[in-house]
C-alpha cells in the first residue's frame, strides 16, 4: 500500500463517519426531534426503522445495478446523496419530508460503505488489506463513539437541526477530500442485477453472511437495552456507552492486525466466539450476583465491543477473497444481513424484556452467539467441501 493512497483512506473513513453518524443520530436526539416535528415517540422511531429498511433493501440492489459505472463516480454520488439528505433533514419541519430524506440518506450510505470497502480491497495488496480496511472501518466505529455523542451534545446545547448541520459539514469535508484524492480508475468486476441474483442464490454466501446477521443479533439483544441494563445495577449509562464506543474504535485497528497474523477466518472466529464469554456476565443476577460492581459495568462494555466489534473486517476479506468476481455486491448483501441482524436482535431483546425479564438478555444473546459460532463453522465446512470437489 503506497503512501499516496493514505489520504484516500482517511477521506473514505471520514465518509463512513458521516454515514454512521447520519444513520444513528436520530436515536440519540429522538425526544428533541419528535417535539420539533410534532409527532409521537412511536412515530418518531420510524425515522430509524425506515432508514434500516431502506439500507437493507437498497444497498445490494443499487450496488448491483450500477456495477458498470466507475467507482469514483459512484462513491462521489453516494456521499453527495448523504450530504443532500442531511441538508434536507436540517431544514425541514415536516415529518413526511424527513422520512423521505432518511430513505435518501440510507440509499447513499448503503452504496458508499460497501463500495468504499471494495475499492480499498482492489487497491491494496493482500498483506495490507486488513490494515487498510481497519482504517476505513474505524470511521463507522468513531461515529458511534464520537459522532453520536457530539450530535446529541449539539442538539442539547442549541437545537436538533444543528446536529444534522454537524453531519453535513463532515460529509462535505469527506466529499471535497475524495474529489481531490480518489483515483479516476479502479479495476473492479463489472456487476449487474443478475450478479445479485446469483449471489443471493448461492448457499455458501448465504451461510457466510448469516454469520454477520447472527453476530449482530446477539449483540443487539443486549445493547439495544444497555440503558436499563446498566441502571439495573445503579451504573452510569453515559460512561458505559462511551466505554462500548471506545472498545469498538480500538477493535477495528486490532482486528486488522489479527487478520494479518491469524488470517481472516481465525480472526472472524475470535470476534464471533467472544460474545459467548462476555454476554453471560449480564445474566449473573440469575445466579444471585447482583448488583454488578461499577468497574464491571465499565470494563465489560469495553471488552465486549473490543473483541466483537471488529467482525466486519475479516468478514469483508473472507467474502471478497472467495467471491472476487462479485465485487461489492456480496458486501452489499452482507450489509443487508447486518441490518437484518440489528433489527432482529432489538426485536428479540424486546420480547425477552416483556417475557422472562431484563436479567435474561445476556443469556439469550449468548445463545444467539452460539448459533453464530456454529454457522461460522458450517460456512467453513461448505467452502472446504467445494474446494475438495473442484
């Protein structure tokens, strides 16, 4: 990887920072947002739900249907779409317009992040891919650790539109940087909707991306309810969330090194299996261990996300190594399963909360993590069988 490519990596990471902050910002400023738009909290929650749905559906469809378009043009169009959508969010006071803008932001982000990863993969040698993807992926992790808190702070100190203006400024800097640094020609496979159909019908790929869905589901079963979980033990929610975010940022850089040393398959297994160890701690009250000490409520979120948060890096390397001809399409499908896992985890966690109760969240999440481990093992079995049959 040449030094000349580093500025491009930084601006791609900044673009991911804007995409990630834009996606989850509404969760943090929902009370101010619903008051300003004159809707109920239930209606306001649609602003994230519709974003997730549009991202999950639109990402593979748009990536596959624009496969013949140059990657520079696609990335610039995608970040420009996020920029325009964020501007609309900052200016509108109409709930309907805001929903439309959220769909637009999801479509832009759903193209930008997977295509950015595929460009990095294509432009870096195998020994540098983990590190390069780690840098670009760090933008998404930083959006949770820094972007979201900054947006919440801006909305609280000023007003909620200022939070979107903050994202707008970040997206504008990323766009300007990419205009200057993004190479004009990047050699990637040409894809189409037929590529997407072939990808979606390949059982090996479906099992592989299911690892991402189950992993995210296991995480979100508990993380979606991190506030009541921490308060259950009289802990500090802000500090716990910050520890989780910091762990995720370090995870991206650490996982890149692990992928280089242990290989993508080994580092993926570490990330997936780690939740079998961390999540049961949240259910220790079932064994009479309660309340958990304040130190545990800080160390656990950090270690949890440190080990589990970097799965995307080895997952992307595995998918691209084994499906080079399908390019970013397979990464778009992986993004779809990622959001499906997030939605399923939050829904499952809500069901646990209404049923057995809060203390069961960790145990249920660990059970799902167990399924993720088994799925990862089965995925490797399928690829080994295919290699032996070839």
